[in-house]
């Protein structure tokens, strides 16, 4: 028996391909071709039309060839580009390392790799993935393993060993169900189609029996008996298609197609219909998973990444899906994903517990989305095709990271797209997008973006579980993310293992010491408050907020953010602290270890190692980041200090665990303090992204932003910028005094110039309310030019609105007034 004594180290693995693309001017393109088999003929219509020339594509050998082209990349396309050649070289290096450090003749009970002891489903899944990587190298022309007989014999030996002794019908599915029903079937489907020509019939029969045993129906989760939803169903559908191709089963193909379209007994959990509850895509662009978490960045991306190749496989066959049936997925690149992809990075507010995955940072989730969108673009008609290509090109071209494709066919598509001068890269456009269902917003200004994660009795606090995101306690308590063009990597560059989890920007968090999250299950800690969300106006301005009751029950308060073209106003009130103390973190910015950020408070520098208590500061400035103006008199604290941690500290998951290598970053922290016993504290501050110190100081002296009200009942802010005035209000209950009044909870934003005023209202409690709202504007606007059908408006300087928000689910209703 041949065994290797060298134990491979995870940290010693060769890094996969770093592909410099056209944004750096370093990519010399070879072939511009993408998939040969999968690409529809010129003039093909939308997905499912049965595109002319593809009528015979439902032959199973053709479908297998289509899938191999997807996995391995186009064959016979001429000379590879340098990027493709480099990727194949790195794939070959990885395969050589894995092959040389393996047990090629395992006995029953043995592990193939010493660092992956078989006995748990996570390592079994990772073992299958490593075998697949070697098999992919064996099937890829130009690698050192290509069609090597010794490698082929070893792959077949491993295939039989794993399917005879570890994953077979009758095996006991211990541990997390996902590995047995989704993880392994998906990888084993790829591996089977790569090796199928060399497999014995009994090998194939055993594998298909195993997959059908653990996941017979893509509509259902066998472990619980409940419905498979969202990304889980999409992954099961794709596995069902692969087993259908391998087993030449028309029944499996039809079962997979039907699972995409509907659910037996009703469409509540249909993947290709808009969800009205639970998991899935919603009509307003929201994507929910685990019933209560905004999850477009990971589960939503995974759903799209499974649906796109499923469409590629089904397109032009007897199992085709019509474009009309696919509307939620076809609209999702623009409605669901684009708002949260900033310069080729997926925003943290929709990534759930994946923020704690060392090998799945924000840009990887954006790349995965771009790859799915590029693939879909090959199988749909206009207007989707051009929109998709413009979005993907913009994401890839603006990302500061070097693109690492999932497959070589993804790389070929990216090369072709980036080289196509007829496709314009979709730009980052300033503006505001609100999602009522998932209670998230994205606000873009010139050179910056801002988003906040809130929670309510509808939206969970944060995602954790299975050893992942173990210190995510406060991520749903108003965690705020300021993205800057000049600091794209802020939240990807070892931020999560080093940031103080008690001091996330935007949060008002208890300082009570807490235990890390659970090592099993995927719980979603609930929140009791009904008020959560905000309002948007003209897709340019907006708000978000929440009635915070923290998970420990020792901090309460009302929190609001009001978003202007140039700034963010944050207001808090009614802050009650019964625990050991709390802090509202204004900023906690990460810098390289040893850095000395240019950080000043009221003009006085805060040096490295400083921890300074502040009495009534007026303004602060962090060089290259933002200016901060305090809108009131508060006790504060500023510091610059290093923090060290490891990715393993925050993620010990079975197949996603981080490395134990210590990471160190320097943090500039600015916070407002709320000592134990606080019984009604308030705060107000302004963030001026990208502002200079002089501009910040001038704004602090100008009075251009005023907090008119910050009590437990309401927050009201008035601001002026040039000729434009703004009025923002969050009413947490009925209010009968002041500039903004209403007979129930609501969010209101109004803005105007001399000629036109615009108003928007919403109900963040989603109570199906009928509201009477009265507000005093910054001028006289006697004429009603336009109003949403939900609004009855009486114009003037004092505007009276009757709003019927029944069924609005947090959506905004707008009106326009003129002089």
C-alpha cells in the first residue's frame, strides 16, 4: 500500500489563480470564445423557447458534453489566453500537490488525505471536492495531469472507495444534513460526469442509488421533512439534473424542471415565483433565507448560481422553462443584487454568517454573482442579455481585487465580456434604494456608499451557527458600513477577525461579556420590536431606523439614520442601560498594523496608543475617511489601537473553518458612552464621507443640519444644502405636536426647492395602517402635481396626508407638490 507520510497544511496550499483583467491593462486576450456547446445559436429567443437548432440537445450525451464544457472550458478554441494558461497551470500545481500527498490505495476506514480524517460529513465533502479538483485537472488540456493513466486509475479507485464505503444508499447520515443532501450530491454529480466514460455500470448504479437515497425529491429536505426553499432547492434541482444526465433519466430531468417551477400542493415555496412569506425572492427585490434574514449575498447568490447552469442545461430541450416563468430570477440581477454590489464587492448587510468565512470574502460573492449573470446572459433575450452583460462588466472591471474564476469557462466569459467594446460597463450611480420586506437600504453618494443592518420581529438579528460568525451578536443592532472608493477592502481585509465585536459602527451595544455562538444549527436570534425599516424618496434620499431592544435585554433605545446627498445623520433617543454600560460607536475604522491614522477631535490629534475620554466634542476627522459633526453635547471616547485575532476565532465550521494565523489591524475608534443606569440618553451626529477637516469644522459651525427632536416618541431632523431644504422624521408612535405629526408610527421624508417639494411616507411597523399625517414644509406649495394612489394629499405649507398603507409591507408612497 502506498501512503504519504507528509501531512499537508491548509495554509501551505498553493494559491489559486490570480487573473489580472482589463482594468489593469495587463490581460492579453487570446480567444474571445466562451462555451461552445452551451451557447445558443444566433437569434435564439428567451430561455425555454426551444431555440432553433437546439431541438436535439436533450440527447443525454449532448447534455453531458454541455456540462463538461461548463466545468472544464471550451475545447479546440485555439491558443489559450495568458490568463487561461495561468489558471490551468495553477490548477495543475494544486492537483499535483493533492495527488502527491494522498493515500492512493486506501483501506476501509482510511482517509485519503491526513488533514481530512473521514468520519464526519464536512471532511467527506471536502475530500470529494479535492478529488473533483484533481479530476478537473485530468480532464483539462494543458495540465500536467491531462489524461494521465495513473491519475485516471487513482481517480477511479478513489471514486469506488468513497461510494462503496462512505457515501452509499444505507449509509447513516450523521451530522449536518446539508452535506448529505446538497454538498456531496452536487460534487459527486460533477465527478461522475467527468469520469463517466471510464466508470463501470455498477459504479454508476451505486452512485445514483446513493444520491437518490439521500435526496430523492429536490422539493424536500429529507432530514426534517420540510420543504426545500431558495438556494437549497436550487442546489437540489441542479444535482437532480446532473443525476438525470448521468443516468439518462427523463423522469429526473422533469422532476428537476418541475421543482424549479412549483411545489407540489401549492406555490408558496416556488423558486421561480415571488415569495410572499418565508424564503425566496420578493417583488421589491428582497431575498430572505432562514425565514428571517436578508441573504442575497450568499444564499441568494447561491440560488442564482444554481439556476443559471440549470437554465443552460435545459435551454432548447423538451424540459425548457419559459422566460415568463422565470421572472423573479430574471429580474434579480438588477433588483436584488446590483444595489448591494459596490465596485465588485457584495455588501456585508446581506451576507449573513458568511462574513466570517476567510475564503469567501465580499468580492468572491460578487464574482459568483457576476459569473451566474454572465452565464444567464447567453441563454436569454433582450432586454436582459445586455443589462446582464453591462452589470457584470461593471462589477468585474471596478473591483480592486484580481479576479479568481470558479471555472475556466467563467474566465473565458469574463475575458470575452471585458474585451467587448460594444458593451458599456454599468457605473456606480448615486441614489437610495429601500427594501421594505427585508428592512435594508443602500445609499450611494459621490465616491461612497452606506448601508445599515437593523432587526425587528420580522427580520432576525444576525446569522450564526455551525461554528460560523461566533461573535456576530450586534450585527443586527444597527451595524453600519461606510464604503469608500479609496478604501475598497475595508471589510474584506481581515476586518471581521480583528474588529471589536462590541463596537461595530452604528450600533448601540451592551458591553456585557458574551459567550460565542453555537457550534451546530443555524439559529436566527429574534428581535421583539415592530418598528424597523425606513422610507425612500425619488430613489435619491431616504431613512432607516429601529426601536432597539437588544438581545440581552439590558439596552433599549430608538435609532435613526437620515441619508442626504453628501452626508448621513444619525440620531438616538430613549437609551436605557441596565447592564454594565453601553456605547454607541460612531466609527471603528480599520488600517494596516502599525499605521498611525490622521485622526483629530476638535483639531487635536489622537495618536497611536491613545485612549481619550472626551467631554462635549464638536467635531472629528479621520483622514481619507470622513468628517464627523456632533449635533449636541455628549460624553465620548476616541482611541487608536491595534487588535489581533484569527479567522478561526470567529469561524470553526466543519468545512469553512478559518486559519489560526494571527491577524493584526489598527483601529481608529470614536464612540459615545452610556454608563450603567442611563435612563434616557440621546445622541446625534453627522457623517460627511470624504470631507476634509476644514469642511467638517465649517459644517459644525454652520448649523446647516439641525436635530429638532430626539425623544422616545420621535426623531425630526431639518437640513439645508444650498437652495434645497430637507425634513426627515421617524415617529415611533402617534405624535400630536411639532413639525411632523401623525396618529400612528411612520417614517417621513420631504425635500424641496423654491418650485417643487417632494414627500414620501411609509409604515416601518408594517401594521397595514391607515395614517393621518401632518407636516410643515420649508415653503408654500399649493398645487398637488402627483401622488401615489395610496395617498390623499391636501397641499400648502402645512400638508395633510391620508395614507392607506394596507399591504404595503414597508414600501414608500410619494407625492409631488408645486408652487
